[in-house]
């Protein structure tokens, strides 16, 4: 995975700019020997800002940024001249990026729209010049405010893929094969566990020029919510999917048992995932006839729409798309 271009987790030090100092200055002109205070305010320090950008789908461009530093504000000047604000540092991120405080683990916010800008680390305020402290009893204040210091904090950015449908299943359930069969995505496919090491997105064409986005999530194993296998690293991607499509191969010892294990792992990770609509696709049915499929229905979990499919022979793939489309609109 070292050479993967899909990066969904970065940690860096975010340091906003310090505010500029207010000016301690008095008006001095010919024939005005005792001009009043006219020190201008300091400029504010630059913010660190996150901006949603649909042109990005990974956090790869931030992988080697260990320190993100914004410019400090300039000091105020005489003649009520305000100092220049420090230049903001704007980081473009994919939609679905969650910002967290690395020290506390607290979720700060999430970027969900293209062009959305949210301040991550606020710049320090500029200090007030001595003109602001003039009163009727103190007409020549000999002090001005210093600027506020910038903030330095460690930040974690996590990406949760935005997709209409998330594929949930054990390794080798045929998720990647399905994605490659019904979309233009070309995930790595192989007959061994954990062929898929990073999530893959595919746009699936539907009737009348409609389409929906499907995410192939790396296979879940029992104990994934405790960190086994690929662990919880990719379970978070399922949180952003409208529909969960469970894929279980027809040659599984017990389809219902495997479904219950998968559901249990999702519940341990985040109980709210059980509120999402669920569909079931029984894959790899190439060698089964209609009678055998009818018999297998007794072993299927209750109260979940299902379809038997074969990605290799394209069997029932249109029926699967219909089922997904209905579920998306119901959601």
C-alpha cells in the first residue's frame, strides 16, 4: 500500500498567523505641535481554511505536508493606517473530508459541498492602535495593543467517500468484479483475499441517461470493528453511502450466517449504520439453476430485498440496477 495514490488519512500541524501589533503614534505636522494619537490597528493573522473541491478524490496532495503555516498580520501605522491582514492558507480537499483535533479526537466539521470554505485554525486578531484608547481624560494614550498570537494545533483529516451505494462483503465476495462489470471502474481483481486494498468508485449508467455512484469497500472480516484484517480503516467509508448492498457468494456455507456477521461488525463500529437501507446480492450463481436458487431462498435473511446475480455472465445485473435505483429514490 506504500505506493497507493489513495490516501484517506493525514495528520499535520496547523499554525495560523499572529495578529499585527497596533501602532503607538501621534500626529505630527507643521503648526500642529500636539496632534492627537493616530496609531492604526494591526492586521489579523492569516487563517488556515479548508475548501471543498470536486476535482480532488484523495488526500494524497496533503500527505507530505507536516506543517501548514499561514502568514502573520502586519503592524498598524501612523495616520490611522491599518496593517495588512496575513494571507490565508487555503487547503483544497475532497468532499466528505472530516477535520478532527488530533489531541482530543473531537470532530470539528465536515466538508460536503464544492466550494465550501470553513476556517480550520483561526488567525490571531490584530492589536488596536493607540487612537482607540483616546478619552476625554486621556487624550494622549501612550500604549497600543499587541496582536494576538496565532494558534498551533495538530489536525487529522479523514476522508469518507461519498457514494450512493456501498458494497459490503467478505473478501472474495465478487464486489470488485461487479463494479468492473457495471461501471467503467477498473479495480484490481484476483482470486485471493484482500485483492482490494483501497476503496474504488464507479459511476453506474442507468436507464434514460441516469446514473448513480457505487463504492467498492475493501472486504470486511469478523473482528474488523476491533481492527482485525484491514480493520476500521475503511469502515468509515460506509458511513457516507445512502444504500448498503451486501454481497455474499452463492457457495458460502450459510448466507444468513455471513450476513449476520457483516451486520454485527457494522453495528459494533457505528450502530447508526443499521438505519440505512440494505439490499442483498447473492453473487457467483453461474452454475446454479432456477430450482436451486429457489431452494436457497430459505437460507436468506428475512425482510431484505435480494437478487441472485452473476457478474461474469451478466445474469440479473439489470434487475440489480432496478433494485438499487428504487432504493435510492426511497432513501
